[in-house]
C-alpha cells in the first residue's frame, strides 16, 4: 500500500480538463486516496494544465510554489496540454516531481504509486509522440450535483493556424455510441439533472466509428434519468441541419448553442485555416433563430490575428453587430510555438489587440442585455444551483438566461417553471414562480 493518502487537484483551462480531472480523481479515490482541498496538506498534488490560456508557464510555477508552501514534502505531478507540449520546461520548475503526457495522465495513479522509489531531486518525465495517442478515455465531472460535464470526444484533426490543441491532444477520437451511453447511464445514476456534452471537436464524434454526432444526440435524448442536455461548443460546419431540426423539438436538448466563429472577415478565416465560409455560419444562425427564436447563441471570436487590419476588424465587428447572437467569448490572439500564424502577415501590436478586444467585449455585453430583454415576460424551466450568496440563489433557464431569487434549500437541484420578471442592476433576471 502506498504511504500517501491524500490528494488534491488544481485544474486550468476548459470544461474538458475539469471533466478529466474529475475522472482521474475518481481513480485515486478507488485506489484508497482521500480527495482534499489544497489547504489540507495533501501528500500528492495534481496540476492539470492548459495550453490555450496565456502565461501557462507562469501559472504552473505559481501553483507549484503554492503547493510546496502548503506541504514541502508532497509530490507534485503536472499533467495536461502544457505538459504534453513542453514537458522539459515543466520538469525544470523547482518542486515538480512528475510530468505526464497525453496518454500517461490517465495512468497517473500507477505512476504515483512508484514515486516513493524515485528521487525528489529531479522530475520524472513520461510522455511520447502525440501521433501515438489513439485511445479514448471517457470521463465526467462529479461534485456539482446540479450539472455534469460529460467528455464524449477528444483530439482534433483540424490544423487551424493559431491552435496547438492537435499537438497537445492528438487526433480526433471517441467511443462508440453504445459505450458512450454506458458512461452517460453512470451519470444518470448520480443526482445531476443537466449534462453538458464536451470535447475538443465535439461535432467530429463517431467519425472513425462510422457513426455521427447527430446519431449520438438522438440516442442520448432517449436516456432515462437525465432531465436536460446542453452542447458545450460545436463547429458550424459540423452542426448539421438535421441536428438543429431535432433540438428544436427535443424535450431534453436545450435551445442553447455555442458556435466558434473566430473572425467575420472571409480573408482572415482562410488565413486561420478554418473549415467553413462565413456564409455557412450565417445560415446556421438564421436556421436556429427561425426554428427557435428564443435560442441562446454564443460565439468565439479571436481579436488581433496576424493581418487583421482596422478594416478587417470593423468587418468582424459589423458582422457580429448585425448577427442575431447572444454573447461572445473574446480571445485576444497570442503567438503559439509550432503554429503557422506567427509566420503569416504583419502582426498586430499589443495595444491595438487590447483595444479591439475591449470593443468586442462591450458589444457582447450589449448583445447579452438585448437578448435578456427579449425574454422579459416569458416562461422557462430553470435548474437551480446550490450556491447561497447573501441569501440569494441562482439558476439557468433552458436557453441559458441566469436568474436569481431568495435562497430556498428546497429549490436546490430542482427544475421549476418560472416567469422572467425583470432584469436587476447586476444584469440577472428576477423571477416569479408559476
């Protein structure tokens, strides 16, 4: 039996990382470890990193430093996308004992069991070529009894010129629909009322199994024990019209899509090596809003990509301003090693990138406010969460409008039909119960 009994986790990045961290934590608990908070002096710290966020190196160093200050004798393992991309760089961080690449991270418990025999003077680095990563490891988050993030796909076969994700996670892969339904059934046996489907390139599900994301949606809709499904993010070219048609009538899949755009400039879309034209994006939004006028549509957009002149930025701004969408996630472009983008046209200076990001975030706030105002007086089901904030609790409608009401423990993890009454000064909806 290993001498280490307590383990703590820290996760950077996307919902997919949180789902995987949760799955890894479950393995530790099955192995006899107690999952604890950082401050409870764990024997092992596991840091799940991201390569998309800026300053990955700085963030990782800070977390390692914090871990060692809490328990100087603890072992520190670093996993995730950053660990796959720059394992040697991480291994040189003072205090790191173990660095695991994309495949090895799911066997971390086995590696930690051997750590007591390893020297603390240098980090053990275990990883391989990303092209050798072919196995799919399902996972889902636990701990939030209201909502679960279910990983159904991993990796990406696209080669967008700004992105390192294929280098960090490998080729697109997924389980069969049959196996995915087994994992979803495990989620159904928990208290979670809502499942968020996650993946690196979600719409690519089933590609190498002669199956499709649309077929998965049809089967999940039949699953007992889960009240609603939400799609985290899906490429416009992989969001099929049949899927939109089905979700418009589904009682489980909610009217909420998050669809990456990245740029409203056709020329920049080509430079980014995106696999769709702007016209495809427009047609998807128009079809969704025709069938589901109340549907919430989120957008990813990158600002300051090389070659983004003032005219091309305005082209993106005007396109988004006219598009019937609800909010944006604005990403300020930053150079990534081993990507094509930095070798393209003239780069945009940092100050201009920041100014343009601010303009789009202001526009996003206006879009969100307008979307909320469109919903005043309407009735929607709301799933209420457990947080108690100054005697208020919160929840989300099926179409992703955030509401607040006086805290009532009986409402936690319950779905209730409500009327959207008015928007308060915090930008949240006050409600009446039906």
